[in-house]
C-alpha cells in the first residue's frame, strides 16, 4: 500500500543501521478525522544529553506517501515519566519540529529528523521523572494518549485526570500566562467576585519573578499560582493571555510562533476542563480564537475571543455620557476585527414617519457615531483595561447573565461570509458561551467591511501551519 515502497524500505534500512535499538511493526493509526490506516511505525529511544545522559522513548509513524510526507512523531513515555508540554511537545506527547514543517524530499530524511529531535530535546527535556504519588495519575494519562496514538481517538472522553471531583456550582477560572495581561485578568476577575477560585497558570521558565512574585507575596484569597496544567482541572472558563514573539522577523512569523505555543497549551487545558468556555485574549485575537477552536475540538459556542467588547463598552459610554447623543447607546456596537478595521453598527432602528425624516435621522446617527469613533481612537488597550473587559465577560458566563457582548465568534454564514473566520459580533453569553447571535441592522457598507475583514483573515490563516 506504500506508493514509494522502494524509497521507504531504503530509508528504513538506514534508520536501522544508525539506530539498531528501534523495532518496526505495522499497526492501525487513527487520524483526527476518525479515518484509519495500517501504517509502518518504529519505536525506540534517542540519546539525549541534558546534564546527564537520557534515552528518550519515541514512536514514529510512516505515512503511505513517504518519503514525500513527514512521519507523525510521538513520545512514548513509561508510567513513571511525565510529559513536559512545551513549544515542540503537546499534552498527548505529539512532537512538532521545524524539520517536520519544512519537510521536503530528498533533502529531508528520518535520520535528519531524529538528529533535530535530539538537538531540540537537549535544549528542553521533553520528559521528567514522576514521583510515586503521581504515577497512578500518569498511568491514566498514558491510557488516554494511547487511545489517540494507537487507534481509539476519543477526544470527548468523560474521564477526569487526577481524581477530579465534579464541582457542581463551584466557579473556577484559569488564566493561562503570567505576563502583564494575565496578572491584570487575575486581579480584575478577583475584584469582580464572580469566581470562587482563580488559578494563574505561569508557563514562564525559572523562579517566579515580577508580578507573579508580588502576587505570591501579597497573597489574595482564592487565587492560586501554579506551573502545573493539572491545577486548571474543572475550570468553567479558561482565559488565554499568552503571546510568543519567538524569533519572529515578520508578522506571519509572530503569529506562527503563537500557534506553535498554543499547540502545546490548548489540547492540555481542554482535556483537564472538557466542559469549559475558552476565552481568548492573545493576539491577533481573531486568528488565535480560530486556532483555539481547531485545536480544542470544542463546539464553536464554547470558543470565543475578547474581540471588541472593550471598544463597544467605551463606544456606548461615549455616546451616552460624553456626547449625550440622542440615540439609544445600548443599540450601538463595535464589530468586525480589533484595530483600525473595526466598524460601528446598530442592532435596531426605529423608522421615522417618512423617508425624509428617516434619512435625516440616519445621517444624524452616523455623524454622532463618527464623533464617538474619533474619541475612541485616543483610547489605547492597556493590560488593565483588557483585564476589566475579561472580567466583564467571565462574569456574564459564570452567572449565566444572558447579557449581550461584542465578542469574536465564528462568523461563517453571517453577512454572506463563507469562510471559517472569527469576527466580533453581538452575542448573548451564558454558562455555555454563545447562546445566540443578535441580528444587526442591514447596512451594505458594514457588510462589505466585514466581508473584507473575513477575506484578509482567512488568507492569513491559510498561511499558518496548524
């Protein structure tokens, strides 16, 4: 069944000569879409020096289009080994490397792949030794991983790791990322009082420093700081604030760096909190919300971005309090994408007595909206202000308020948008995320701007490697 059988056999012989400890077999592999194939695979250990010498167990699946397609690579930890989720490793132990992303025959070979694997593992060891108290938990996790890597994909498994109890009405929020934005979110959520517990997941290297250290010094009630993903278990809302510029030379490189980071985060937090709402505050929010949706396999209603919620709240405040406009501010929204391409819109329109009055009223509303947008331009989005917006959104979700917010949601089907992109639109939020989308007033100019944003975002997403 291998299309290039001779080339595949030749390469596997080379692997066997260089790494004689590897064993070969034919097994069934289940892909993300549920399809299955019998594939060659080989298991063994690669030597890594990280202070001491380690043998890292791996398993490589050889696709039937090899060598023109890269292998699918996983760690294969024993029960006393824990997976260190990082830039190149996700929670299920799948290995992501630049060598795989840039695979090109005949330049790329399995021997070359293993050499890069060793080099990356020597920078960041992918496994660690578990204490005896964690061994049982790891056995359960390995069982879950085996389902994914050996033919029993079940992303909707109801089992909980770590003996997690069902918290019932216990409202727990996890904020991922301990930068300025993450800490601002923790402080704002804690001040709002909506959550019974707030976990700050600090993924930074080394000892706690800066704001995280200050949070530890001036301990806040119901706030926990942890570096372990298991601390996020059974959260009702998981807020993503992490941003990784990496060694980005271009805007696309910067986004790809964030995507690589999310590959190691989203599957893990989604597994520990399988019924949570993912709230994305990372940049660019529209793209990263799409990435979170794809990586989590959650329904679209439970993956939302902070979008233009802050802009909308400011817009409504400016109309009502600064301009004292004679228009219903509660019907005014900022929609579309964050940044210069956001656009004002309305969810209701009271028809005037005749056409002339209607035109005059519409012109008046557009004039005051333009003035409000000018005021908005001078308002930056600082960490603390975004944190307040995040607290506002989490409050509506945890308390099932059914309040309308302008958040990033899947826009396919709205305004003749046919691509899978996330844009800010007025949505009713409740305990399960987006309950329904609020109908906007029909406006051809607004629709054109939304379609233009959708097209540019979709083009950008097509260039990313998920």
